[in-house]
C-alpha cells in the first residue's frame, strides 16, 4: 500500500461523542456561546446538556443583546432574560443588557440579584433615571457600572454614587462631537463628589472641561485608569497634564487612537460651524439649570422560546 494513501477506516481517529466531554469542559464551551444560544438551542440537544444548562453556576454571568426593531421579539427577549436571572438563583454577579430592556426588567434583576457586582447598560433607551435609581438602591455590592449611549441624566450618577459605596469602575460613553461646541461639567462634578473610590473611569465623548477633569482628579484619589478619548473640551497642558501623567497609570488622551474602542467612534458631521455659535455655546447651553437637563452627554430568533424554557 502506498505510504501516502489515505488511512483506512480502522486507522482514522475514533468517533468522539460530545456528550462524553467532562462537565467543566462542556460548561466552558456553553458559556462562550452566550445566554440566548444556551436557552434557545443548547439545552434542547439532550437531557444531559439540559441538566447542565439548568445549573445555577451557569448563570453567574449573563450577556444579552438585541439588534432589531421587532417589538414582539424584543418582548420575548425580556422574558428570556428574566428566565436567565431566575436560573441564577440569586447568584448573578455580572450582567450586560444591550439594545433592549426597560425599568421593569431592571427592577426584576435588582430584586433577584443581591450579589450583583457588574451592571452594563448599552443603548438601553427605555431605561429611565427613575428606573436606574430604584435599581441601584438594591445593589449595595455593585463594583462596576457601565452606562453607554443611554438616555439618562446625572441623577443616575448621583444615585449610583450614594447607594453603591464599593463602586470602583465607571464607563460613561457617548458619541463624541466637536461641533456644536457645548461644555457641561455636570457629570464630572457628580463623579468627583459621589464616587471617591473609583479606580477606573472611561468617559468617552463627554463634554467636560479642564475644570471638570480637575474636580475628578481631586475627588477620586484612587484613580489609576482614565479614558478621555473624544473629550474635545479638555486641553491637557501644563500642570493638568503633569498631574495626569504622574498619577494615572493608564491615561488615554482626547485625541488618542480609537482603534480598540468597542463602539462606533466616528465623529459625525452635522453641518455646523463655529459661526453658528460665535460665543462657543449652543441653544442647549442657555437652558436654565432649573430644568435639570443634564443628559449623560451625549440575535437569535426567539419568538417561540416559551416552548422549551421549562
């Protein structure tokens, strides 16, 4: 027989049954797939995998997102998320919601997750200040909070600072703008006053100025990582630059590369110019402080999942 010919059937590697994998290996593989795939696909394969998928240890971390505009599917995803939270049996540590969710879902999570340490909200436009404030009041162990591209105000930051004394990491990301020129230190001052234990702060695209940055440096003495990319009102020069360089181990400056930024970092061209606002202000800047207008500057087809969740 030619030494270069294909091996016989007997010489080929034996057939491997996925069900024979050790449980810890199966769990590691399933977790990489994400909550939606686990609930809608993986657990349907066989009784062995279903048993693994119902183990509360599988649900310490939940990562869920929805890209679409089908309200029926979004409502189904909310129910799917509730079921995932229930399976954690109070042991949920880390959850991310992206492009879906509302105040009711957030309350459901907070009520059943007393050990939650990481909460990430990304483009959750239906979550309000009132909803987040009520939720964080029940999350005293929260250490990491992300509020990216959400319609929330500084009220949420105040509440998180007051009710989550262990908070060490904050991500507050929005779309960066160069024009119109708008300055706002409301969020920066709330962070400086309410979050003294922060070690990591990402404040991408914020409208804070040097004054706001100085307040953060004064109020957050433990800060080690600071991301100021696309904070175009900040001018890191002189003493401020020296202080940041000496104190901050990981510093990202306003004009640093955004190649590793996980969201769209393109600066929109909205057709404005400095001539539109000759004094450096827009109409928003002239709104009264009494209006309390400080907006934070800035899947699978599961429609029939009810048939196999329980």
